[in-house]
């Protein structure tokens, strides 16, 4: 994380928190980040010095002005004005981190061979909350390559209980035994 992303992201976070808008801004930044990841040429457009700054600011207003909170629009315009719009995703990531920290939330990325049902997700959420001591927000991915079981990445740690991992451990164990 760059110092710039930390500084700008923190500034927006403190403003949103102080105004009681943390969740709203959090959700809007996540939505915009997802859009920008799908359309990276939009970032290049807003960073392009070949396009007059005033025109780039107008693009931000026209695209987001009526759809997001004015703080978000103004934040984006500030990044354009200061020629730092390329840091938007990192600023949003910093905001996201701080919001989760302050609200006792940890994100867990779960990969399984098949989609987990609501009961399984609820049980997993309870187990991970017990491990982390925080509220857990699950993000799930289905990957048939794991064969069975689940792999969880949370707080920079990996908990792997997939058949694929177990077979790998068994193979290493048998290789060492020979």
C-alpha cells in the first residue's frame, strides 16, 4: 500500500466515519472499484494528460455525480485534479481495510468444489468467527479442482482442508517414509 493511498484513503475514511456515512461510502467505493476493475481503460482516461483536466472532471461528474454520495464524487475529482486517479483502487482498499478494522469484521475467502448451502455457510461463519474473534464476511468461489473440502484464506492465513491438500500431504508422507 502506498503512502499516497493510505493518506487519501484515510482522509476519506475519517470524513465518512465522522459523518456517519462509513457503510454507504464503503459500499459505493466497492461498487466503483468493481466497475474500474472491469473497465481499466476508464482509469487510463481519467489519468490521461492528453485530455484537458476540466474534461476529465466533467467525465467524473457526468458518470458518477447523480449516482454516488457527493463525498465520493468529490474524492474522485480530487484525485483527478492532483493527477493521482491511478491510486483510486488502493485508496478504496485502504478505506475498506479501515472500515473492517473499526467494525470488527474479517473477510474470509472460501474455495470449495461445489457451492455451499446456507447451513454450511452459517456453520463455517461461526467456526471462523470463533477462530478470529471477529464478525466474518464470507466470499465464496467454486473450483472443481479442489475435489472436495474447503480452503479458507483469512487474515493472511490459509486453512486448507481440501482433498487435494490431504492427498498432497499423504504423498509427501509416503515419499518420506520410503
